[in-house]
């Protein structure tokens, strides 16, 4: 049985200045977005320029940070933040909702598309394969922090891990790493291959929604559920409730895209 290494959440400290691993993972996510995006532009597989990509990232950063934080506040811990309103601003302490960040990015991409006269689906198709590795980086940050641990696991499971932060000595699933594998690496491989060739508009966006929603729904079975606005549930967690609309909308978008191709 393994024990979580209890990493220091501060990666670099220079006097009173402390840089946390969680923040560094966000920088890694944004850096890989630029790197992959420029690769696609150089390969002639992107509808925008390098300068537009940099502007797109700025919009995306705002959408991720503002949407992710508001999602955490509204979807998962409204009562806590109502009692501690100033902590809403303490993003360096963690506490970001993917689904909130996703909605924030959709709004940001709509604003960017309007500014540069692009179709919204053209933009979301472009960014779809650039997102999963960033999600993986965020989950690595969760693992380093020892947060969002998994549900209790069979002690004989070779990778079962004790998370002292949980307040008990139960062996648990390292669910953060399951997120890395499925929502990060596997989803990236699927979307990168899909978008390497011509395809109907909206297909990549639809496959992203299906892929992320499905993988998140699966990994939630191994993750200790959050309370959420519906309370604590080990049957259908808050993360699973929020993933269901993604899957359904993704299926609809994919079918419409394939239908346009057939016509």
C-alpha cells in the first residue's frame, strides 16, 4: 500500500514570495496550449494566425479563472463562500470547478469569435485538442496538493494510496491520476488524431463533450464525491450531474456534424 508523498504545496519560495505548484500547473497548461496551437498553425491546420492565438489564450485564461472559480462557488460550496466571501478571491489556495471554467471558456470564445469575425464552432473545434493536456496538468496539481482524493479502495489494490489529508488512514484510489489518464492523455490522443484531417464543423467540439463528459462520469465512481448543491451522493455525484448535459449535447453536435458531411 502506498502513502501520498505529502509534497510541499509551495514549489519555489523567495523571501515572502511563494509560488505554488497549483499555480505552476496552470502556467504549464497555458504554455502547452500555445505550443500545440502554434504547431497546428505551422502545419496549416488552423484558421487563425499566431498573433490571434496569443489573443485567444488571453480570453481563454480569463474564462478559465473567472468561470472556474465561480463554478466552485456556485456548484460545490455556495454555503461556505456565503459565510467567507473574501475567500472567493483566494484562487491560489485551489478550488476551481472544471464545469464552471468550461462555461467561462465558451463565453470567452464567443466574445473572441465576434471580435475577430470567426464562427464560434470553428474556434471551439480548434481549441478542443489543445485543452486535454492542460486538464491533465491541473489534475497533477491536485495530486501534488493531496486534494480531491479517491474513494476507499481494496487494500490489496497495488496502487491504493493513503492520503493523510483525508483525516483517516483508509487506502484510497488515487483518482487524480485516473483523471490525468482518461480526461487528459486519452482524450488528447483521440482529439489530436481526429483533428489532423479535414472534418465537418462542430465534430471536434462534439467529440470533446462526449469524451470529457463520459470519462469524467467514469472517474467520479472512484473519487470521493463533493457535497455540491444537491448534497453528498455516492450514487450520482455533482460532477456526474454536470457531465450528463455535456454528453447529451455532444451526441447531438456530433450527429449534426456527421449529417452535414453526409449531405
